[in-house]
C-alpha cells in the first residue's frame, strides 16, 4: 500500500532482469525439444525417458505420435554442485508429449 503499481513494476522488472542474468550465467537453459508447444511430434524408439515424459494414452511400443505439451528444459552448462550421480544434472525439467 505504500507504493503504486508503477513503482512496484519498475522494481520487479529489475529483479527479473538480474535473475535472468544469473540463471543464464550459471545454467544457460535450452529447450529439450525444438518443436513448439501444441505441435505434432513423433518420439523415436531410442528416446531418453529422463528427457521426454510421455503422458496420455501410452500403449504399445515406440515410435509414439503425440502433441508437445511442454518443451522441457536442459542446462547447456552447469556450474552448480551435482547432488545425484543417477540422473542427468543438466536436465531441469523433462519435456512432456501427450500420446493420442
């Protein structure tokens, strides 16, 4: 209540720009899939299940045809500590493909 919306917006804009700079410096996020959300995709038989999460009517064997629901995020670099040896530390969030 002490500040108007324009003052809050200006402050938040600076905070977001600084956060983006730090994330880009240490993680440099990159989409797992090149296709845009909502586009059709064929997931090949040799897909990485840690990088692409299949959702929906998943039956049978790959290749699977579906729609990209989330492109996923991968770190192009990581200057952060590795907490687990079992998973790809560069994978931030798996992509999601809804199989129809």
